[in-house]
C-alpha cells in the first residue's frame, strides 16, 4: 500500500485538489501547482527521514522549503 505522500500526489495527478487546513490557515494544492513544482524537480508531498509528512511551502534561495503536516491538520481532496 502506498504511503500518504504518494496517495496525495496520486490524487492530485488524478485531477483532485488537496487542501491542508490548520486552525489559522488553509492551503490548496491544485494539479496546475503540482505540475509547476514537478517541472522544477520537486515533489509536492514527501516524508522526512523521521517519517513526518511534509508539504512544499515555497522556496528560499532556489531551494524548496517544506512545512510539516501535523496530526492536528485536516487533509481533504475534492474536484
């Protein structure tokens, strides 16, 4: 069974928009934004070495910045 990062990336590839929400903020990842990051050579969702789920949150000095997705976050996929 694929891990959560792989399932989220696959859902976006299938045309879904994934929204990650916290108490203060909600970020949406559309197929268009995933394709832009993929063209730059970066995955939208991945796992850190310790298993923490990460989501791309921009870039700094040409390198991607990733933010941790904690268990208190709500993750939804919709068309």
